[in-house]
């Protein structure tokens, strides 16, 4: 945010990390596991 909006955003930018279990998220309607994502990285 700071890189895009400038230094004024630094004091009001928060990051929230939510742990989502493997297989409970996806891309394009397809459920993915951590192993699926690792396989995508290898192909890059």
C-alpha cells in the first residue's frame, strides 16, 4: 500500500493473516491443497 498510495498510508495499513486449511481454498472453483500449489510453483 505504501508503495502505491504513499507514506501517508504507512500508519493506517494493517495486514491480517488468516490460516486456511489445505484443500479449503481454490482457484477458478477448483479446490487446491498445499501440494497442488507446490506443483504449480515447480511448473513456473
